[in-house]
C-alpha cells in the first residue's frame, strides 16, 4: 500500500499532508512513529483509571498529532473527545472514546500495511 492509499484507507487528507511535509518519505517516517508517540496508550490507561484530567491531556496530544499529520477522521473524533473531557466526565464520553478507539484501530491497521 502506498502512503496515499493508506491516507485514503483511514480517512486522512493526503494532499494536505504532502503540502505540509513535502514528501512521502517524510510522511512515512512520521506515520511509522505515530502509534508510539501519539498519546493513545496514555489515553486508554487514563480512561481505564477514570482519570479524566489525564485523559484530557492524552486526548489533546492525540488530536494535535493527528492534525499535524492530517489524519482527518481520527483528528475529528479525538477533538470531540478532547472537548468533552475538558470539564471532566460527561455522559457522552464513553461513546466518543469508543469512536476514537475505532478510528485509531483503522488508522494503525492501514499504517501497518504501508509498503
């Protein structure tokens, strides 16, 4: 799978990413580091522990990384979760977190298919 095909698979904005980063080589370098540096593991741990302040910080980090890499779909879902967590727990948070989990899996699965 090419970098552009990968972006199409997970709902990223490839043209924005190439405009920002300039080459597939650079995009791929950041993509391959994504899962270890995006804050997702911290988000999951914080949600499991019901530490919504830490979850907010981790969701905000995930949102920022996604926006910088033009991971549009995951960026939107993590942004919605970030805003919901801004004031602590609310009833919408479990559903929003579930969406982030789905979008993250789809994104990482596609990244793992990049040649």
